[in-house]
């Protein structure tokens, strides 16, 4: 199975500040290490990457299975943004991942609000963005990206097999993780640059084009409340806009979505 090493990665990096500092461990969670490094003033663009995570974390306090074969990384960013705009970094990351998969494998990739990347409806990547605030300002943003690359689908417990996939399962062979990482970092750099230049609109357009939910009937569990309706848009805060059966509009800032019926 091909592995990633910092030497191998750095040799071919053409991403400027992204990845200049690169830490590679077998870790509990790359997000935890990145957070620690950020608090010690690690530079913007520092990457923590792991072959295995023993306590990988997902959204909403869930565990994230992170065996050998996956690509588990966290990037430290230091954007000058308000906390309410950090969702844009998650969005641009999802677009960068989706674009990378499209470019390398020509697969049917979609994004599912808020941050999942899917191939033919099955999750291949999750993104966990965590913000560190100092005083009033955003000090750093940790962007954790988990890609199910070369993991045997049988590794996943039965209840996940229907909803999860891996790159290897989709392309029916082991993928080159190093090449994937380089392509992804290049895409990320380009989108992050656009974001920093206040040019988020085209990224949002692309995110919307890749989105699989708009027009579909969904069920969202948000803070223990079940909301059912048609997903119609995302608003300027990254909230999912849902039209209920009686025409009322609800905005959901955080939650778990289930697609009930495809777009009409
Ligand atoms: C989700 O979909 O729930 C988000 C999953 C994020 C997983 C990645 S793997 C690298 C980084 N380290 C973690 O512990 N989590 C993120």
C-alpha cells in the first residue's frame, strides 16, 4: 500500500506557504495536534498529516474511523475573518476536494450540506473545521480533512457500508495518495487565495452547482429537532434554507441531513 512521507510530499510541493511546515505522525487526531501547534504560533499553512488516527473526530462529537490507507490531514489557516464567515473555508475545502476527485478520477462527485463529499451518493470525505478565537478575533482555523482513499470497504461496520465509500472502491484499484494530496493542496491554495481576495462568490456558485440537496426533500435533525421539507438554498451564513410543507422557510445552521427524495 502506498504511504505518504513528509519528504516525499515536500519534494514536489509547489503550493508556496501551504505545507512549508509539515508534521507527520501516527496520532490521536490531526486536528488536536494542529490545534496544539496553532496555540504555539505555528505558521499559516502548517499541515499535520497522519497514516492512522487512533481517535479521529467527526462532526457533532462523533468518532471518525481512520485506519491505514486513508488520507487524514489538518491545515492551520490564519485568515482575517469574522467567526461567522469561517463556514466559507469549509465550503471552499469541500469544493477543492470535489474538484480533485473529478480531475483525477472523473467520478460523479457531489457535496452534501454542510461538509460531506459524496460519490454516487456515498460519503468519501468529511471535513471538520474548528475555530480558535483569541479575544474577539479569529486566531486560527483548523481545517481537518478525512479522505477514505485506500481502505477496504469491508473495514467499515455493516451500518456504514450503505452510506460510505472509498476512492479505491470507486476506481477499483489503489489510488496514488501522494498525487491526490498534491492535487488537493493545489486546489485548496487557489480557492483560499480567491477567498482572501474577497472573491467568494464564484466559489459559492461552484459549491451550489456541486450540491446534491437543492430541490430534494430532506429531513434535518438540528439540536434534537426534526425538520422536514425541501432544501432550497444556503444563506449568507452557510445555513441550509428549508421550505416546509406549509411554505414557511427555516434556516438550519447545524445538523444532520437525510435525503428523503431526490430532486424533482
Ligand atoms: C465529518 O464528516 O464528521 C468530519 C470528519 C473529519 C475527519 C478528519 S480526518 C483529519 C481530521 N482529524 C480529525 O480527527 N478529524 C478530521
